[in-house]
């Protein structure tokens, strides 16, 4: 009887390393605003010769045949990332968001594009707490913790001190801190760099990995470049340590960094929701967003056996893989935003049909459960993004609001505020 081959952890380690990098990139891509996404695409175009921008007069997507050719130009290797071109292109085409509709986009003069103050970390966290399904006491404790975070998102005051100064239970406050540490941005509420990075790894689903071990006990050695020492003590190779450190370096050491200090910015809708007959149509705003494709010139270099040296071909293979994942991540980002909009439209249908007075209470968990994603993912997908509706231009966060109980059932707080403003506006000042 033939002896069964010995099983090793090598494939699992390689898979974890690839997933780590991809998940970090996907999270960063999702939380970008429209302007940041355009800047990111421009940077990728400059850095990667295999990527090219599709001219405005050309098709916005490469044909399936062209993408298959690109796939064939990169033969699979044991350590390479399999690129399922057919699957992700087909999913994109079937998702609905990339197709055109027989509707007219609004002219620039149809609505006023307001100048708004960009959101601070403090406001972003309080919004998430306010539209969560937490009880009132936990919300108050979470808000207390948020008020003690610095601009980088770190808790610089001890839990004991906050509890003493505010006369609250220390254990309940510690439980509230765990809630805050699950909010977006990932890593917020940490008390030091180690905890910040561990929170991010945990949210990526990476809890028992080389990256985790390095963060837990070797950050000082990483800073000094002692990779050989780390490899020896963790009984692994220096190359694996180097890759793990590279993944760690892609985490955000200052979670509050992407948030503004209150600057003004011009608002451009990320999504349009049109009324067409008795139904609504969702269309992503692709205007000004560079369309990407794989360069046919570099594909030919890869397939022509005598045109380039092995070193050049290896370089081009890496760049082609990188280009493929960038295209894929952008499409995945757009698809997620589309699905979130679709869910909001389902829950807030009365608003889209009748206006603000018909808003309903809705929290992040409602949309998260509806489309099968985590609440923090919904928060990232909506941060800094706007939707143009039949009733005007609204930030995505506008649609998430708490409810007030009445004899008629739960009423959205924003609808109540809108009604109060109407009553005050119509009041006779001469009475």
C-alpha cells in the first residue's frame, strides 16, 4: 500500500499571506471617497505599465476574449495567485450596476452641488453609535470613550480614570470599549500601537498567524530590522517574516488619519437613483472615473517567447497580476456600493416615493443583515459618499437614523425634525 504524503501547513500559510494583502487592499479601496478613488487610480496608472486607461470613445470594458488572453499570458505557478477572469467579469456583468439604462443624467444645473464640511473622526464614530442597535446606556458609555480619543483614534486616558471622573461602572465601560473597537475605522479605540494592529488583524479574520505573533512580541525588532532574529525565534524563514512584515506595514497605525480637520469640499454624487415609471433605477456615477484595462502591448510581450528576457517577463507577470486585482477590487467596491444603495432603497422606499416626512428608522444592522455583510463594511461603504435622489442630494448616512416611538408606531427621528421645521416655518410670527 502506497504511503500517504505527509501534510504540511505550507499551502495554508501561503493562502493566508495572499488573503491578508488582498483583504487589506479591499478594505482600503471600499472606504475611499470618489475623489480619493480617482487619485488612487491615477497613481496605479503611473506605477503599473500593464494598466492603461480606456479612451472615452472606446468600450468601457474589455471583452471576455481579451481578458482570457491576458489570463493565458500568465501561467499558473505553485506560488502564484489564480486569477479567475471569467468568474469575476461575468459576475460584474450580471450584477446590474455596470449596465446602462434608458434614462437621462441630470444636468449640472438641475441641482446645487453644496460645499460641505468633511466629517471628523469624532462625528463618524458618534454616527455609528447612534444608528446601532445598542441600548441607551451602552451608547452613552461608547460616546464617553469616543470623547476621550485623540485625533489619531487612540484612547490616551485609562479606563479607570474615565470611570472615576464620570462615576460609571468600570466593567461596563470596558465592555463599551470593546464595542468602540469594532467600529470603523478599523483599529480605533486602541490604547497602543500593538492593540491597534491586533484589532485590524482580528477584523480581517487573521488571529493565529505569523503576522499576529510578530505584532504581539516583535514590533521593536521589526523597527530595528532584526528579521533574522524573529525568524529564528519563531522557527520560520526570514523570507516569510519579510512578507509578514510587509503585510503589517499595510495596516493603518493611525486610524484617524483619513478623517478631516473640518475642511470644505465640493460634493459630487456617487450614485443616482432615478424614478422610471412606478419603479426606481440605480446608476453609479462613472463620470470622470478612469476606466482601466490590461495593455495589449504588454500581453504580447508575455506571450512572445523570444521578445523579452526571463527577468523582464517575471516583472511583467507580477505587474499583470497586480493590474488584474486592482481592476477586480474597483469593480467589487462599485458592486458593494450598488448593493448598499439597493438595500437602502428597499428599506426607505417611502422616502424615495414621497420625501423626507416618510423616512423610516433604519440602523446599520438592517442593511448589513439584508446583504450579508458586517456593519463595519456598511459604514465603510457609506462614509463620504452621496446619492442623488428625486428629492435632492443626500449623504448616505442620512438614511440611517434612530426611531421615536409613538401611538402610530416607530417614526424616524429625521422625519420628526423635518416636521418641526415645517411647523416653525409656517408659524404666524404676528400672533
